[in-house]
């Protein structure tokens, strides 16, 4: 029996006439309704004609999360007095409750995307409601763009409603072709704001890490709120781990139930949270409770101020969740939960002064998340670069380029961006393309069952108490009775069904492409089978005629072993970290010049990659390696299964294969990682890292989940990163020449190279000169002085005198160090090159100016005594002439070079500085008498005339001068 009183009490009821009118006139509308108004539970039944006087229609409601989709369907069914699966049903990944009479079906946005891919017209659907648009999830933005495309090109009668509690109404209205905005007023009660910052400063979040001091403070604030306020308490925390830790701190609360609600919580717990409790409750929740769920009885909200958002890490190849400060918009949403049913209060665990510095809105996922799955969706839709899609924010160019690199490497798309047949198979799997690649390529080697089990573990990270060794975690999941294990088993069944269907589609494909399922394939209730994914008979796409197509022309690529596909002449980009896979031949290793497709051939010469398409290492694995892991799928031993698990992980994350190096692991992608002291992974020579983080203050990543592998698996999985080259470089003070084999950053083998070519040797010697300087050459007496004289002339006169700075000499090395440099092979040969003779080649001989070198910058100056005194040219700005004072008697002016007065250091008879001057005449007049007075008594045998300007210069004592 319909619960009319409950339906009529929902505030959104007053907005229904305006919404209906907007849809009748325009076919689209933006519904803005605060939480608790009934937009999720009343609008869909009204549009479907299940409540009110409207005609019977079939309505799809898209929710961002599975927990919200189930809860919305159950709430609507309850309001209509029916069971779920009658008039109202739902479909999420792994669970489906829909009957032949269902008129309102609640789905996740992922399920909606896959339906759009396989049936662009959405046959039989009259209206689609996109709920919680303000959260800006990538799937929701993509679904909205696809739906608008469908309405414009195929289904002008399809009604679209973008509904949200708080959203950019104008932006969505523009996106939906000028859709009318309908607002519903809420019945919110006043909410007191209590600022409750921690008593001491806490460290900011880093990655997934949250300062334990903040969690302790949150627990204390919960206890305070229970003492100060009535009603249930809803606590917002960033993730499952934080919920678990705070729940542990709240143990022993008298008369209070502590419940945890998040996407991983068992259905029974979720149902208990959404129903009134018999006792007072503390509900610990993630952001799922901001708007997607209504928790009855809540009068108090405790807000930690943190949230989790995706952040793309191109080096790892997948987006990772990061803990961030929640936006002000999220804070308003959270606070509003306290005023749904009566006046309430929100305790904010930060200072009021901080609030203004928080971001206004959460970041749209399309700006920060990994776009590989989105790029595959767009390619299958017929718009590979997404330029024609109606998106509130365009995808970042760099993220799209990285996504295309990955998709190209696994042969999911062609060079023009259109999907290959392999790409359509990947899209059908309901996985990130990386995990889909691992499932497809590992199944022929390890068996579909084991491949599905491992990929299911990778698709949802297991609890920390499962450990960091993935084979052990697999065994725990198999025998486990917890909520994770139940979800894992459901996902395994789904993946096996999806894999069977994908393989069947591959066998029967005519190359037309067309219908492609999305990223969240539904499973028939209780059967564990993936729903049929038929494609349009003509392979058409809503974007056909706009320059795109969802099809894949026949014969574009050749089938390879292991379910992989390889486009002729195209390999994955080296930096993508993804390898096309061709199963190696068991029992023998192929030479570097093996004829098998994808073999890496030959060596590198000075950094040049050798031939081959980069798909697989040229060497097939040894016995006990990749060729034998199939035993795990045929009832093999435990060791074979563990090798097989590692292979699946390595295929998913080839750039995260790592080899032990000292006390840590060197990852082929170039970073370092460590395993825990008690980890089962410790001692393994090679590991494939599935999950890692970087603790605060640590230089290396920490492995949270991984599997041991051997070198054969590493080579096979990360084949595009395999590199053989002749490596000639400067190291440890000399030329080092080796033949080196590397897997990314990991050096596999090296041996001396005795026949290195002259070009790489010369380059290494030049590198040595850059690192250690031209002191490696031989600098006989006069060579360094020549360089200093030339530097002076360059600074004073400019051209044609050469620049002899280090940078300039490196730039002109061909002009002055040849042919000796090209003849050299090692450091000792450099030491034989006469730098002075080499520098002389730079003199301006052609203009004749070179003959003026001794005139303009003489090595020595003849002073009045007749001595030829060496000039110190070490400072090109001011050359120095150091000479005994008596030898300069009679000279009226300071000597000059190239018009520059020398800085004269007048020395005592003992050769010590007595005076420094650049103006000798001034010194004779003003400074000499003081020097004479100080030194005459000390050196009485030397002349100290009253008038040095007219005295006779001498090198000798008085007695010798008279003689």
C-alpha cells in the first residue's frame, strides 16, 4: 500500500508541477533541491507515473555510488508499499533486482555508461535522472555528456533531469541546451556551529595518511557532543581506515551503538544505519552520507574537515585517493544533515579562522583523476579526444595524452583514436583498462579462474589485516567470511562471466565494433552472469556523422597468443609502462635478433633503441618461469600459484616491477620502495607492487600489497621497458664502456665493451671534460697564461679575440681540440693533449690579429731597470705587474697593455709587497715618502732617493750600482 502521508510530506512535492512543465516544454531541466526534500525518492516515481496523475513511463535514476543506488531503490519501494524489484528496482555492479514490471530503475553511473555504449538510444527509457550532480564524479559528467549527445542526435523525446542538493545550476542549464532551473525549498532546521579545533597543532594529511592526533581529537569531540546534545551523532571521516580507528576509540560507550557506513560496509549494516535505531547511535561515515544517504535521528554532526579525492599519478598509471581538506560546499552539506528533522548542531574540528581559507568546491574528477577509462569510453563513443562532448570542464590535455599512450600500448585504440576490437573487449570487462589488460592477457597463461580472483583483489584493495603478500591475501579472501570476502567472491563471478563473454565476442566479432559495454557491467541476480551486451546491428554511434565512429574496421591488427592484439608495426610507448603481450615459447630462449614479433633486437649504440615492436622481451622464460605458471590454473602446486599471482600483478602494473637493491627495491619505473620488516615479501629478489604509499618523512615508497615474481615474469610483463644498449659514458674519472641490458631503471646484466665506436667514446670524453674541467688536459708552462691573456683581450677588445671561457671552449671543441680528441680513448689520452698548442688554434690568424698577441697582451713587460717581468693575467679585468720598487725609478707613468694601466705591485728588496698602485706618478708624489721612511732603515744597502721619478732604476744594491 502506498504511503501517501510520507510522500506528501516531502517538500519537493511543491516543485513537481514546475518540473513537469519544464520537461513538457523543453525536455530537460535542472532540479536544485536541498538534502531531505525528497528529490531522490519522490521525483522518479512521479515521473514514472507511480505516484500522482502522470502517464506511465520508464525512468532511469543514476547515482554515483552503489550504496546510494540500493538505498534509493529500497526507500522508493517502501514508500510505494512494494518490495524491491517490483515497480522499483536497482542494478549495480554484481547485483541486480529488476522485474518485468519495473518502471523506476536505480543504477550507478557506471552501469548507465555501459548501457549507453551498447544501446545508444536507450530503447524503452523515457526519462533519465542524474542525481547528485554537484559531486562532479567523472562517470556522472561523462554520462551527462553522452545523454545530451543522444538527445540531440537520436532521441529528442528523451527527458533529462540533472538533480542535486547544491550545484552549478547555470552551468548545467547551459550544458543541457538552456534547460529551465527548478528549485525546491527545503524544510531545514537551524544548525548551531561549534568550532572545536584540536588543542595542539596537527600535521596536515599526506597521501592517505591522517595524523593520529586528529583522529583522537575527533573521538573526543564525539564524546563531548554526546554529553552536550541530544539525538544521534553523524561523524564525517575521510575513509574506512579512519572510521575503524575512531570506532576503536569509542568502544565502551554506555547505551550508544557505534555504526560504520561506507561503500565496503555489509548490506545489513547499511540497512541498519538507514533505519531508526532503538538506542542512541554514533554513525561514522565517509562523504557518502553528505547527500546520497539520509540517516534518521541525526541531531549532531561532527566534521573532521577531511575528504578523499582522486589524484592522478602518471608514473604509477592509476589515480590514487588523496586525503584533502574538505571544501566549504561539503562542509555546508555535512552540517545540513544535523538539521534535517529538528534543530541541530555541527561540531567542526577546525578553527573558524581556517574556514575562509578552505576551497569553495571540491575539484571535479575530470581535472584531477586518471583519464584512461574515460578516454576509452570517449573512443568507443566515437569522440576520441572528447572535443565534441558537452562537458562542464574539458579534460586536461596532458592527462588525455597519457591515457592515449596507455590505450595505444595495450592496443585498445588505433593511431587515429578509434577503438580496436581488443579495446571493445576491455570496455566490456567493467575494469580500469590496465586491470582489464591483465585479465585478458593472464587468463590464457594462468587460467580464467585465478586471473579473475587476482584482478578482483586488485580492483578493490583488501583490508590491511590481509597482509601485504598478495598470494596470502588471496588465500585469506578464499576462506574469509567478512564483508570484503563476500564482495570479492561476487566480483570474481562477475569477472569470469565478463571474461567468457568478452572471449565469445572476440571469437564472433566481424570487426564492426559498435556496441561496447561500459565500466560497470551488471550481473544477473544470483546467477553471476554478465548481462548480454548486444551491439547495434549497423554499428552506428550517436557521433556518426560528426566525424567519429564507435566501430573498428576489420583486419586492423593481428591476433596474438594470450588474447593480446598487436597492430602491425606499432609498439607501446616506452614511457607508458604498459606492455603488449605475446606469450613466450616455453623451453628455449630466443636470441636478441629473434624473429618473433615484439622481440627486442640487437643493442643500443649511444642510446639508440634497437629494432622490434617493443611488445615482449626477446627471451622466452626458463622452466619454472612464465611458461610454467599455467600449472596454477590446472591444479598445480602452491609455488606455481604464487608465480601466477605475481604474473597477473606484473601485467597490470609493469612499471612497478622491482628488484632488490641493497636494503630496498628499485622499481623499473625509477623510484624505490621498501617492504615491512615482517613481510613475506622480504627476501624476494623481484616483486610486483600492486599498492604502495609514501609515508611522511620517508624517502622511499612503502609496499602495501605485492607479489613475488622472478626475472622471467618481469621481463615478459614489462617487455616494452626492456632495453639493450652499448653504453659508453664517463664514470669514476674515466671512460666506461659496457654492453648493458636494463628493464627500465633496473640493470639486469653488463659486460665490458672493448670495441666501442669513436663517436660514443668522444661523447664520454667530452662529458668528462664538462664534469671535471679542462684540467684533464696537459697544461705546460705558458698554456694557462695564454688562456688568461686571451681572456683579457676578449674582455677588453672583443672580436676577433676568442672567448676562452669553459662554456665557449666546449661549444668550439671541434675547432681547437681536434684531431687529438677523436684519437683519445681514455683519461690518460686526454692528459697527453697540449692545451697551449690546442688553444693557439683559436687565435685570429685569418685577420692577422694573432701576430699582435705579444703587443697587446705581452707575457712579459720590460721595466726601466731592463728586467723582463712576467705579467700576472689571472684577473682579466686588471692584469698585475709585480716588480721591485727600485726597478721602477725614473718611470713617470704606469705601464699599460691594450690601453689598460697595469696594477703595479711595488715590492721591497725582499720581494714583499710595499705598495700597490695603478697610478705610478701619483704614488711617487704622495705615497713614496712614507714607504721610504718605513723601509730605508730596514734595507740600508738599497737606494732610497729623495726623488724616485728622476732617479736611476736598478736591480742591485748601492755598492753594486756604484761598482
